[in-house]
C-alpha cells in the first residue's frame, strides 16, 4: 500500500514545498491551486498536497478559492472509497458542513453558492459510500449544477464508473446486466458489454455478467473451534453453589 503522503506523479517543486517550511507559507497557495488544476486535467490525485492547500485556506480564510476547494472535493469523489473526501471536507469552514447544528446550521441557512456546492458534493459522496450507485447517477443527472461542479475534472464520470466497478468486483461473482447498467449508468447493452469486457475484463453471459474470482469475492469456508477445558466447567459449577454475599 502506498504511503498516504506519497504520490508518484507529484512534481518535484510540490514535493519540496510539502517537505519544507513553505507548506505553511500563504504565498504557496497559488502554486498549490495550479497543481489542483493540473490534477483535474491529467486525471491524477494527490490527497496530501490538496489537504495542505485546504489547511492553508483554513489558516487564511481570506485566501479561500471556492472553485479550487470544490474541484478538490470533486476529485476526491473519483477515488472513493478512500477517506479522501471526508478528510478534505473536514478542513472546510464549519458552516459549509452538511450536518452542522446550532450556530453552524444558522450560518449555513444563509446559503451561498459555495455552501450549496459543498452540500451537493457531500450528498454524492454519501451515495457512493453507501453503495447507492443508481441513486448517485440519477442525482448527478438531476441538476445542471452537478455538471458545473464536475466540469473541470477530466473524465469524472469514467473515473467514478471504474471505482464503482472495482467495488462491485469485490462483492460479486455474478450480477445481472440490468442491475449493472443502472449501477454504472450505461443505458445500452452494447455500451455495458464494451465496458465490462474492455475495461474490467469480465465476461457477459446472456443477461448475467460474470466476475472472475479474486481474493475479495471468493467464497471461503472457515472452521472455528473452541477448546473448553474441564477445569472451566469446574469453576462454573463451584460458583453455582457459592452463597451470595
């Protein structure tokens, strides 16, 4: 497993900032913002660097760039079920959080475009994490704002679709084509067959999609046994004859 603070595609100048005192320098926010834009374009994701930028925004609220923050959240959706989204969300202002109470809820009630964007992306994250994949796609397609929020992330739908397929492959050995069409938002049988064969390496068998066995979806028998010694019964019997104090 790759260490949390490692990213093979991270540029040298970003790595130097993260490993030095400049990571706390507000002047580096523009450098990090450019790096977020690069991640959106080339389909990479550097959670550690993005968290460093959000921390700078947290320490310097006047520097917060809503578009950059929402792009980070949208990118984090493409690597679920990692904790990236919740980690990024936790560094945003309290009044943007989806489940605020008291003063936070009151502040959130004065909805701004940024707050609404964070709330909508949080809903998408919840749907993915709870494996409500069909609901995720219907929600994503229900409002043009979702298209705006994910527009900067190249290949957003494809990246999410691949992550969903990975999770399905961990849980199933076979699944109906009809269900998979809804989970992957592939509404034609031809598109579904092309995706599962070319991208996933699965096999379509009539109306059923067969998933090769792997260490996650294999059925494994497990025999558990317990050794109970005679002396353990003896203690139980003695306690039965003991008088309560």
